[in-house]
């Protein structure tokens, strides 16, 4: 399991509400863990915590069974409410177990056996011994081409598993998985039903996320100039997404599981370049084939993209290796998903974000094949305010922002 950093004292982040620390809580819950082949008590629960970006992990060692990790959602400032964290854990475990059952190198996950919904959300996962790849892959990445070829085989198997809707996976009464509401850190409501979906198409999902953000800004939850600029950029993102026609065309091929954090270190390898595990399925969802099988972010040339310019959508050597590997496997459709995948990479980068000019320029190029005549963000903003000047929602948030600034100036004077 990937280790981002080691903490020394953080029981406040993983303890329960009655003050018990993480290890003692885990000990109690392991009395009857759900799905554990042998239900012996753990021999040891390490007090050292292993930290990732969104989760903290505690190593659980048994007398007879292989070690596990207790994977616990962090109580970060931007964390979902506990109720929604449990839904995300349920979906992550369902996704991992489904993929494991299909023979893919994904560790099994087990949910706690009894109701502890008032505690920080967590599950148990099988511990995988492996070295995380680079995030992204470096120019001198060890065994990089071997890993990429194995990734092609992994995604080829993944492409054999299709669904009829867009959303996140959950367990069903039949023991299989079903597509349910989309588990998303940003796209959720403070009121029930909390998460939205499932959606009939990937196009519906993309547009629903942007339209929800428009409503959030119009309601004054992202006020001032920040809200105005975000509204403006998302109007253009929405326009480019529709102008590309990709959202409609790619919805004809079924829906597939997409790893939502595929920056490279989610892939674990052994000392010979064999993939031993693919981890971190927290935000996985089903989407169109073009979106699901665009090249993983870990294989992309980020420095070209961040610099902008005419080469910002060039593929790097690892993406070319992935294309060749798909061709060798007799998967030309997946190879084409990589060739045409910059559109989805750039769209996901810009969706509900404050993208810089190079990001927007790269999205436009990937969507419709041309770049902006403007060369700075300021010039672009001026052009976009002219383009969308008649949009009712943008007009409302600009007026609200101007009124707030005027009131602030009056208060400063008084």
C-alpha cells in the first residue's frame, strides 16, 4: 500500500467519538469482521499510521491470516460528512471486490460487520507488497515499459466489463454490483439524496455537474469575483464539451469502470516490472469508453501541458507504448481511445475548476481542433464576457458581485 508520509500522533483523526484511539477501535471491530475467512483476533495492531492524501492506514497483523490494512477516511477540512464517507467506503469496497472477482489484480476489501456509522468511515483491505510507480511516470521510471504493457492487459480485461448506466458501484441484494448514485467529493448536496444519479449517459453526468455548479454560484455560495470567473470558465467548458460532439458519440458503446485517481502511484509493481496490485478505487465510477480508456494521468506529459503552447496535447512515449501494446493485444478500439483521449483528460482537468489559460486552450484544441487567438487569461476573459454577455445566470452573478463590492466600499468609507 502506498505510503505518502508517516504521522506520529493523530488519534483525533481516526478515533471514534467516545475518544477511543484508532487501534483500539479496530481491535474491537475485528471480533467479527465481515467476510474474513478465519475470524481469529488480531495478533497486533500497529499504532504507527500510514498516510495517503485522503485516507490513513493502520496495519493489522493476524496469527493465521495475511496482514490487512484498516483504510480510514481522514477527517480533513474538506472531507465529506461521515454519512457520505460511509457511502464512499461501501462503493469503494464493492468496486474492489467486483474487480477482484473477475481476476484483476485488485485487493479484496471487507466492511465492518456491525453498525458503527457514528465513527469515521473505514474498511479493511488486503495488504499488497509492491513498489508504487511514479506519479506521474518519470523519464527514467524503472520497468516503465514493462508496467505499461501490463497496464494495457489490465485495461483490456477491464473493457470486457460493461454496465448500462453512469454512476458508482454498490453491492446489490443478488450479491453482484449495481450502478447507483455518483460518489463525488464536490458534486453532492447538503440535503437528501446527497449524491446524484445514476445517469443514463456520460453526457448527462458531465452537464449535470456543471449545471449544479452554476446553481451553487447563483445561490451565492461562491461569491464575488471568484464566483464570476468560475461561472464564466464553466460556461466555456460546457460549450466546448458540446461543440466537440464526443459526449454524444461515445455514449453509444456502453459504460465502463474508470479509476478516478490514476496518477501513477495507484499501480504497484514487483522487482521485475510485474503489476501486483492496482489500488485507491475511492472515487471510481462508470463512464463512456472514451473517458474510461483515455490514457491514465500517470502516463501523460504534464510539463508540456502546464507550459501550454502548440505541443500541450502531444502524447509522450508511455502513451505511445500503451497504444502499441493495445494493438499487439488486438484491441484497436482501446488504442484509439488513447489517441483521442486528450479531450477527456482536458475536460476532467477543467471541470468545476479554476483552470488557467493553458488548460482552457488545450481543452479547446482537443475539443474542436483550434486554439484561442488570445494569448493571456486577461484577453481571454474579455473575449468570453463578450461571448456570454447575454447569459442570464452570468448576468445575475456579476450584478451580485458588483453589489457586494459596492457595499464593502461603503462600509470601508463609513
